[in-house]
């Protein structure tokens, strides 16, 4: 009995564990509701949705909608949530065409991602659930976190609005949000109330929203377009179109439109494009318009890098609280009831750009409050009515280059005006309508640019006026230049440069006169003779002589008739450096040109090698040896000659190898009484000079040995060799061997 109770208890425990197992599996898993059903409790985590399916992968947290239709509860009522996500980091993958019809299309309490695969799309139709009262409707809503939309196509539609019920196509409460390579189209009805009731994208609590990578966001009709509160809205390489916003189009903390983006926004009541801080437009096209407010409003504005900006407004088209920079861009500002561009508390800088401002009657096109206005190399059109400045700034106004059109108005500064560009009134140059309202202020004009004139004068000065017949015309053009003109007479200053260059181009060189004798002479540096050049010119017309462009004093040459002979004195020739020198002999009717070449003196110094090593200045065919040194080639026979070698200190007469050897060496000295010199063999046997059949081995001298002293021995040849020491060594060796044998008992 006891055993049965134990078995039964064990069985009941197992059953209880099995009953608890499903609860244990999902106890820590947050539900993911699809069409009102927790998909985590479905077989294979798959739920049929119309003709498609919804399937969840717990491993990757991916909810895949495959041609799914999510539109109604069991009784046919409108769904509160099409998809309800309580898990963080879920990816909603779109395959095929999907649709959701609910009060909240997709809701999540934390961040999630929507990703398209193979062109997948999702259409959300947000309907009102009466039971929810004033709870706002949303196509996509995240209560805490960011939204990431990638490679997807979304369409969010609202049919109508209910009283006191707000509607949001996308509602985000935080985080960093991204729309990348996606298409989002929003259609929402507008209201006639005081406040916006329908909003395209509300991200007021978000840190940022980025629309990038060729995305397109279109809001055909909304009360409000995009709101990012104090966060950053960045549009990069993408398009944003809000053609009909009732209250405002874009509102954020900072706005960046960059990398070839295209933004087109229009609003009826409020601001079209506004930022609490800075708007940056770079390499992009922006068109913004407000029927009743400003087309563009911010604290600071920068329009750069070939951007194209058009702003239209009822009040100032541009309202920039502080600083505005327009560089390398084209900007148009049109105001229906005020100034075109208004910067109340900052500077306005326009550089290498085009700015066109249109204002209401009796208003300036450009108005700068306390700051300065700088326009550099730009085309600015800002007309004003008669008596009304088209351009006005309370600070300094500096205009450099470019063209500024002021219509019937003018330019007015609260301080100084510096003008260095063309000012036109109705297309005609005009500088009488520029004024300063400050008693200490002044209007000044920049100096004309004389750079072209100075360059032309430099070209003229580089020429030798004596080489031309009409150089006086160039000098006259230079003398006509008047300095000190301002830029208003720049065309006159440019005319000076043109006149100088024209005179240079018309120069006529002196005719060439022939040289009859002495052309292109080469002269040694130490010449003591006169150098004469005879020229086919009349002495009566002779003017001067120039060497290397420098006119010579007459003390350095003599000019004589016949036709004309110029004779340079040796003292002058010696002053010329080695090399070529140009000589010009001038006449009133022409000039003769030639060259004098000065070269080093060729006189040889003792001990120097001649320029041609094959020549023998000493007349001998033999190469002398240095006293006491062996020959370079021991096979050669320096003793084969009967000549006495040169003594130390004498100059070398033939430093090279002999050109030709004698066929038969002499058997005795030319002078029998002469003392033969020491040979250079150093006592070594000598060989024939080169083994030629025509050559004979040198023989000893025939002078008797008894007539020679100890220091006058005959030359040693291959027939003579000392033998004394080898004989002595042989005797000592034989004696040692005999003695050794006797000691060992070999001899008895």
C-alpha cells in the first residue's frame, strides 16, 4: 500500500511538471501580438493572416510578414493594435505586399526595425476605434526608443480626423532614428483648427532623425510635416516633399540638408522650414514657402557648395537671427509684405554667389540689423523704391568685385561703406546713391587694379630700347599712365595696359648690317694684340658698341673708317671671362651682331701632360722610367736602349709608351766614352720586349770590363746572373750531411 502511494505521488508530480512546462517556457518571454494573437503560442510561431502569414524567429527576433493581411478581430471590429511588440530589438521583415488596418498599425514599447526584403512593402490604414475615445491614432508608434526603417516601402493613410483626436503617421518618443534607402508616403487629412491635428512624423523626444541613402519621404497632405523638437534632422542624399502642410512643414533643433538632397516644402499658416539653432544647406536644392509666415527661420544659416535655395514668405523670406553665410551658391528670397532677407543681430556674408531679393513696396531687399554686410565677387539684385535703400545695414558694408543692382533705391550704412564692385541702378552704373547715416562714417571706393599695367611695363623694361627704331612709342604709352584712379575707372586703367602692349607689339627692330671681317672670333685670354671687326656701316652713322647688352666706354675700343672698323684694345679683352660674348655694333640705321669667344691660354707648363697623349713633345719614342722604380711590365726591356735615363727633377719628355721600338738595339753606346746609366731591371733577368721576330735580345755592352769601375758595371741582361751565394750554400749543405752521417755510424 505504501509503495502504491509513492508511485501515485511520483506520477502526479510528473503530470504537474508537464502542466507547468508551457508556462515556464514563456514566463520570461514578452508577448508579440499579431492580429490580436500572441504569435509565440502558435505552432512553429506561425500565424495565418489572410492569404499570407506572419512568422517569428526567436533566435533572430525577426517577425516576417509574407503577403500578410492584418485587418480585423473575431467579430469584425477594428483592431486596436495590428502588431503589438513588447520585446526590444525586434525586426519586422516585409516580404511581398502586406497590409494592416488598425487604430495602431505597429506599436512597440521599445525600439524596433522595419526591413524590406526583395522589394517588400507595407500599407497601414489607421482607423479610429470609438471605444478608445481621445487616444491618438498612429500608423507606427514607439513609446520609448528609436525606429530604424531600411530598404522598405511604407504607405500610411488616414481617411478622416475625429474631434480632439490627434493623428500621427509615425510617432517616436526617443533615441536615434534612421530611414535608409526607403520609400515612405503619408496621406493625412488637414484640420481647420488652431493647432495641428495630423502630423506626418512626430519625433519631438528623439535625439535625431536621419533620412539618407536615396530615401524618399513624401507627405501629400498633413497639418504638420516633421517635428524633431530640439534634436537633429539630417537629410543626406535623399528627397523630402511636403507640398501641402497646413501649419508647418519642418521644425527641429538643427537641420542639415546635404549631399545632393532635394527638399520641397510648403505651408499655409506657419513656418515652412525652421530650426531653433542652425540650418546647413550644402550641395543641395531647397525650395521653401510659407503663405503667412517666414519661408526659412533659424538662428544661423549656411548655404554652400553649389546649393540652390529659394525661400518665399509673407514676412521676411529669410529670417536669420544671427549670422548668414552664402558661398558658391544661388539664393532667391521673396517676401510679400516685408524685406527679402533679414538678419537682425548678426553678419551677412555673400561670396561668389548669386542672391536675388524681392521685397514689398517701401521695404529693403536686404536688411542687416546690428551686424556687417560683406559681398565679394557676387551678383546681388536687391532693388528698392525711390528714396528707399535696396540694401541697408547698421554696421559696415563692404562690396568687393561683382555687380550689385539697387533699382531706384540705393545703399545705406550705419557706419562705413567700402565699394569695390560695380553698382547699377536699373542696369546702369551708378555710385551717387550710396550713403552713410553715421556722422563719423564715410563712403570710400577701392583703388583700381594696376596689376595689368605693371605687368605690361615690366615687359617693356625687359627690352633693349636701343635695338628698335620706334621704342619711343612704347615710352609714350608708359608715360600716359595716370596712377591713383579708383575701381570706377578700371576700364581706363585697363586701357593703359592695352596701349603699352600694343606699342610693344608694333616695335620695329633695327635693320641688320653685315660684318665684313672678324665675325665670330676666338681669342686667348692673354692676347696682347688688338681684336678688330670690320662692319659694312657708315662711320658717320656709328652710335655705340655693346658687349653682352652693356654699352662700352670708348676707352675700350677704337672706331675707324673702312667701312667701319671697331678695334678692341687688349686690355679690355683680358677683362672678359672665358666663354661666348655677344657683340652689337649700333648705327643710326641698323646694327651688326657677332660673337667673341674667349678661351684659356694653351701654353704648356713643365711637368704637365700634353692635351694629346699620342704626341711626343720630347721627340723620343721611348717612355722614360722614374729613377729607382721598376718598370710597370717586368717583361719589357728598359735596358734595350743605349740612351741615358733622365735625372730626377727633369720634366718628363714622353710619359706614354714608345710609339715605335727600334728594330735592333744598339750594341754599344752612341758615345763610347759616356758612362751608361743604371738600368731599371734591379738586377733581374730581362726578356725580349714583346717576342716579335724582328726584335733581338739585348746584348751586353762591348766595353771591356777591366776598364770599368765598380759603379760603372755593364748593363745586366739574360746572359748574366750572380752565382756566388748559391755555391757557398751548396758547400755548407754537403758538409753538414757528411758530418751527420759520421755521427750516426754510417761511415767507418
